[in-house]
C-alpha cells in the first residue's frame, strides 16, 4: 500500500498516517517510501523524455485543464471564505 500510495498525488502526503497507525517499523517504511519515490520520479522522467517532442501539443491541452482546475479551487476557496467568516470578523462586526 505504501509503495502505491506514493504514486498517487492526493495520497502521497497522507500515506504515512496509516503506516504510523499500523505501527510500521521505520526501516521498512523508509525503504518502501524510497522505492515509491524512485518509481514516481522515474515515471515522470520517462514521460518527460517520451513526450518532449509533443511539448506544444500537450501544452495546448494541458494549459486549459490547469486553468480550469485553478479556477475551481479559487472559486471553492472564495465560497468557503464568504460562507464561513473568521471569528475575528464576526467579533469586529458586533
């Protein structure tokens, strides 16, 4: 699980939590983390090497997708800030 958890971007940051809850020993944890990180880096490097000649084509597709994802996150953040004002703003309004 740890090896594949390192390959999934959303899980990569929290994969240590289940390992810690399962009392996984440090040495196997470090070795599996190292293996997952090397595999992830190798896959990204290979993808970059293979897709280098397609840079313009991929950029035309990826830029709108990245912009859309950024817009969704920004809108979600603004909605959250407007719906849940901080305690300091609530106290200042009184």
